[in-house]
């Protein structure tokens, strides 16, 4: 004999929804720290050694009855990576099984002071000088202060091009914003 309980199926989902159906008794408790931990797996598309958390663009994480709301700060106007970052955030949070919205806000401006100490270390380890005034830039390869700015305009609006006179390596330096 087939019982009614054996015939129960989860509610169908739409193609745009990746959230699994769960009952209230099996929904895990989600907090901001858990969300931020997952966001550490989302890396900046232009600098894949640094997470968006360590880059300092995660402005807020809100857990509501309706889902998860993420507010991100663009590093500069016209950043071409915003859609890629939004998609990566949505994908990273799928395991939480909750509807998620990701918005970019200009309410608070991003500044280079938001980059975490770990983020600064990872920038240097990947060949980028962390944000500093031009006179204070150090070579990320040999830590020399004998550097020269080749161009104030790098491949993106937030970086400049430098050359180290000691190890002779070219490198990019983040502009202090």
C-alpha cells in the first residue's frame, strides 16, 4: 500500500530559482558570518588572488525571512566586472538554499583603506603594490623603495604602472582612493 507520505514531492521550482525546497525544521540557521565565509571564495575577476571580502567591497549582508540580501560597493564608476562579481556571489551562496539578491550601492564610497591586511598581503604576493601614495610605493617583488612611476594610468582606473630600479620588474600599484 502506498501512503500519502510516500507520494509527497518537493514543490517544483522555476528555471530562475536554484533554491532547494526545504521544510522549516530542516532549514539551517544562517548568519552573516557564514555568508561572509562563503563570499571569501568569490575572487575579484581581475585579481583572482584576492576575495571580494578582503578587497573590502562587501558592504552589508542581511539575512531576512525572505532570503539573503548582499550589498556590494563598486571600486570605481564603470567597473566592467560588476556583472561577473554579482553572478559569482549568487553562485557561491547557492549551498545555503535561500533566495539571494545582490545589489551594488553608491551610498558608501569604496576606498582603498577597506582592503584588509590579508588582502594587502595577497596583492603584494601576486605582484601588485598595495595602495600607497606614489612616494611610498614599494616593489612587491623585492620591497625596494627605488621605484619609478611609468604611468599614472594603468590597465584599470584604480591602478598605476611602476618600474623597480633594483630588481628591474615592472608592476602595478593600486592608487589610494
